[in-house]
């Protein structure tokens, strides 16, 4: 059943995916599963989503493998199963899906689902970062900053923070900090202000809180 409140373009996408999925196209099956998963163009139905994800995952679709793994991880309309969760996440990660790769970082680092393996955690983090996943880029930058699992290298830390800053407000805040203290880059107060303002504009609470503190301090100094 299609929601009457759904936007026409969303309903059109649902019908498009449904028609294409009938021909056995794995990508269309995954997208149809996503429609049922989040209620896009159709009433949300997690059971139908799981069935479609499973079908597409077995056909080799990496996004479907990731979603099916997510369902097993959280026990969404299937019995929670760490073994199946890791199985499908690993398949998606091996096919180059960065969202699955960053999940494997936690698996190998925390050792709750598989045995701890910091080297593998670093490998998967690097792969996800190289594919442009901001959270992985930020994590890798932090590792280089403090020398965790890698040799400490502030220039490398700044490099990865800068990559993450293209799409992550918190990374923009970290960029401002790098320029203020000269971490891995020459100290530059002009760039510090630019990155701080940009981070605040994009929703970084840390940046906004610091700006508020600076403005309050400035008013107090001026008043006194």
C-alpha cells in the first residue's frame, strides 16, 4: 500500500524500482528493500525489506549485504545473530562498501563479535578513509595525531582531518584547532577563524560553543 501522504516523486521511484526488481536486477531489489525499510513511496514494512535485502544480498549486491548484516546485528524482524551479522558485513566490505568497512573496524577493534585484531582494524579503516568516508578519515586522522596503531605523524593527521572536513562539521572544527595550535600545519589565525565559523555554520556544537564563549569574553573585556 502506498502512503497517500508520500510525495509523487517518491511514489514514482518506488514503482520504478518495483518494475525493475521483477526482472531480477540486484540493485533494484536492494532499492526496493530500502523503500520498504524506510517507508519511501510505500508503507514501511521491515519484513518485506528483510526478504528483499536477503534476495539481493545472495545475488551479490553490496548495499543489500550491508543492510542484511545491520538487520542481524540489531535483530530487526530476524533473530539477532552476531555470526550472520559479521558474515554479511564482511562480504559487503570486501566488495568495497565503506559503510560496511567502518563497521568491521569496530568489530576487529572491540573484539565483541570476532577476535581482536588491531592490524585488521587499521586496514579496514584505511580502506574506508581512502574511499572518502568522513568518519573513517576522521578516525584515521586521530590515530596519526596520537600515534595509536600507527606512528605519530601530525602532517598525516592534518591531511586526513582536512579530507573529512569536506563533509563533516566536527572535522571542520578540528581543522580550526589544527591551525590555532599549528598541529601538522603552520599556525594561521586567519584560517582558524575561517574554519571555526564554517564549522559552526554547518552545525558543529563544539565550534558554536567556542564562538559563544569568545563573544561573551569579548563583551566582558569591552565592558570592563
